[in-house]
């Protein structure tokens, strides 16, 4: 090992201890029963349990809905923020990004209080509102970033070739900003699948998400089943990240 | 009012960004099928002019007509022009074929017709078989060809080219110049080409428009521009030149470098100060002194490939650049001769600084937002609007801006054989012209002092 690569040693140790080791432990636990024997039992239990599958499906559904709403709200917001004619000040951008500075748990608690104050029944609706509120900045930021850095000459070239402003948007700006959208999806979809605190506070535990079940199992010392569920979730999340690898980098900025 | 010969009529266009004037009352007429080059240094407004033609941005004043139709307010996608961008601006998410077909698809051209046209323009730019390539896998030169193909696929009436060759290396640039010229001939459409490269402009154009600081300096054919520059800026910007102070003695007789020369210019009047331009290749240099109009000593001699470039100093201290196929040794005495037709005489834009001013008191006058001491004057009242005249050589420039009454920077400089003629831009944005023997560089920060006895006050209506 030469001198410079030895600088990486602390990071390697960190990764080993806090990323690799837990992963190995999760895999080991997932394939063991309570007394340490090798088994597929944890997985068969999950795939034959209609309740667990239902929760899993609901989690995916909520995550997809949340992600879609975030795109629908976040893309126009990012577009307006990046448009120098509509938005001349950096303050508006900070206002949009500022919620990211505050702990998500605190914001969720505050949102729950707000619903309580307004007398709104907690349920799936409030869960989605809370999630969108929590995750919207994570969608806006990467899209804003890529739109902001995008070379304006692409849009000018499209207009020059006869594209109306609407066509410029759909045929050039949207496709070129896809890497930003993909980053946004990763930053919103993945954590929503595994979230449990938001559903706990914003639905009064009426709606259980996949994250909640994992948490409950781990809390009641069913580590092996919890680890198996975690592994399943990890695989799902890992599959989403494949989305990004297929997208090539676009001149004018990637996130 | 509309003339059918003109495809583009630009009338009195002005444009400012903030308080910086980019285009100042520019009017241009372009004939159908012409290859017109807008030439000027960076920041002269040439790119802004092209962008206004394409529809990116609005002029503050004036109007633009294409084919007799006022398009001043028309958005870019409805204009019958297409642009080749300096940085190509090819869509990275589309391949070569889709890039070229972009505009045609928008016009709902049938697919087989699109096919035909894409293949035709690809052939025209020598890029056949590249249609499936990713644009980012292409070299700079290839990308530029695709950008040109994309612009001409739409069959525009006018093709706008914004320094299209600036990013290419020299050899490739030369090849592309020839191809562009050929393409212009084949297509028969009007080309408006923007560049800062004077050689490119001379090679390609039917007409050159020389711009500087938002104003048109001269419009003419390449030979006109080269042989008969209308002012010292054009003479200095296009090609190598000796620019000298001169005096028109009478019609067809001009005096410079301490000698009188026959020339072909008339109508300047008698005993009038002028600028004289002589191209270095138009000065005949020889070893024998008889038959020469004046003599000089060779200071340096450099081989430039085709010719030798020599600096010579005349017996009365003027330095001239001479180009010749033969080398003349440094320190040798040579005879020089200039033919009447090779002397270009130009009106001087100014013969001294004339500045609007205001009398402060008996021995102070205010101009350029600063109060200057002057000699006691008579006949002027306090607060009276006047003008002051300051001779170019009486403006004193010093190294330290903070020690001057004014400060500014060297904006433009011109060597005039025995001194430098500088344009100084003061911090407050005023121009001051200075003759000096000191050597300054463009962009140098300077302090400016003017002695009281050198400020001449005159009535404002003189």
C-alpha cells in the first residue's frame, strides 16, 4: 500500500464497520431461525402471509403515489425557480429548500399537530400530505439544479428550428432534465418505502407501512424475520437504483 | 420604402444591457443570396446583432424586416432563419439523424421526405453514414458539420452563423471555410456570418460589416475594406498596417513621415490634418538610395514564411513596418518608395479632445465629474456651460491611478510610427484620447493629470 492510498484506510474501516458488516449480519440473520439454524422459513413466512404482502403492496403504492405527486408538484416548482425571468432572487430558492434544514421528525410532529388543530381525520390522505411535505424539497432540488445549469443554447436551438415554447419544453427541456428527475425519484421513493415514523404520527398507526412492520419485528426481538424483511426491501430499493445507471450524463450538468 | 432586392433590412437598431450600450443605431441592408460577415472585436455587438436577427432578445429601438415583412416582434420559431451556434448546441439526447430531423418533424414533413432531406444535407456536409451516431461521440469538427446540416435541413431563407469555426483548430478551420463558401454557392441562400477573425471575413464574404463598440465602422467588399479603410480602427483591425498622422497639403498631395507624397485622394481641403494608412506590403524597399522617396535604416528583419517582415526607422524617427520577399540586413541603409494609389487617406475623427464642461470659478472648470484648475479666464460666468479643448499630447498618464486627478484604463491603442495614440476610458465612463511615447498595454490602469495651462476653454457653441 503506497503512502497516498493509506489515507483511505479510515474510510475503509468505517465502511467495513458500518456498511459491510451490518449487511452481512442482515443476510446471516435473514437465513437463520431463532436458534441459529439455516432456513428459508423467514421468506416463506412473508410470502405466505397475506397481511404482510398487503402491507408491502400498500407501502409500494404509497411510495409510488408520493413520488408521482412530488414530480407533479416539484417539476413545475423547479422550472419556475430556474427561470430567471420568473424568479430573480435566490431567496425563493432558499425558502423552498429550507425545510430540508429541519429534522423530518419535528416537521412530521408539527404537521400532525396542525391536522389535529384543524380537526382533520388522520388517514391515508394525511399520510400522503405529510410525506409530500417532507420529501418535496428532495425532488425540487436535483431538478432545479439540472435545469439551472442547463445550457440555454439548447432551448434557443430548438426555438430556432421552429419549436414553440411548449414544444421546446417537452422535446428538449424535459428529456434533458431526466437525470435530475431520476435523482429526485431515488431521493424520494427509496426513503418512503422504508419510512415508519411518518405513518405512525400522521395516521395514528392506523396505516402500517413496510418500515413499521420491520420496526415492530425488530422491537419485539424477532430479529430473523425483521432481517428477512429488510433484505426484501433492500432488493426492491436496489432495483430502483438501476434506473439511474442507464441514464447517461448530459452536458450542462448532472446531479 | 421596401426594396425588393433586400432580404434583410435592419433599421436604426439600438440595444442596451443595463447602462451599457451594445448596439447604437445600427442600420444594415442585406441583398438576397449575399454572404455577409459582421466583423469586430469581442464586445462590439456583433453577436447581439445576430441574436436579434434570430429572435433571441428584443431591440430597444428600431425594426428588422425580412423579405419586406416586419419581424421585430416575431418569436424565434416563426422566423424564416436558422442559426448555427458557436458551441453547436446539438441535442445530446438525440442522435445525428434525430438532431437534423428535429425541425422537419415539427413542421410535420412526411417521414420519407424527412429521410430524403436528412440524407441530402448529411451528404452536403460530408457526413454520410453518421446518421445513427450519438452526437457526443463526434469530434468538434463533425459536431459543427451536423450543426450546419441541422440548420440548413429546414431550408431557411437566411442562415445565421455565430463564429461557427472559432472552436476548431487552424487546419480544420481552413478546410471548413472552403466548404462553407462552396455550400453558400450551392444553396443560394443568404448567409450572415459573425466572426472576430479578419482573415476568415476576407476569405468568405461578399460584404463585410466592420463593427466596434456598437457602431458600424465600415461596410464594403473585402477589397474595399482592406484597401480603403475608412478610419484608423478599420485599418488597424483588418490586416497589418502603418497608421500615421498626416497633413493634406492640397488635392493629390499629402505629407507624412516628414515627406510629401503624391496620392490619389481629393476633396479633403488644403492643409487639413488626416490619418494615413500604408499597408506594409505596399512599401517598396531597395538597397539603392537614388530613385527612393525617402531613406531609412533597417531595425529588425523576421522571416514569416512567404515574406520577410522588417521594421525600419526613417531619418526623422518614424518606425514603419515593411514586408518584402527579399531580406534586408539589420543596420543597412535602404531606400523606400510608396506609390500614390497605395496611400489611403482618411478623415481624422478628432484632432483634439473636446469635452463639455462647466465653469466653477475664476480658475476652475468642471468636466468628467471632476473639478480641474485652469488658467484665469475672462468672458465666462460661473456655472456657464462651455467646452474645453485638450491636445492629445498634453494629457499626462501616470502609473498609479490613485495619484491622478482622474483614473481610468487603456481601452485601445494605435501605434502611429513615432508615438502611441491611446483611447482611455475613465472610471466614470468617459473617453479621453492621448498621444504618448510611453509604452502602455491594453487594460493598464492609469492615473490622468492635466496641467492648468493645457486646458483651453471655448464657448460651447463653437
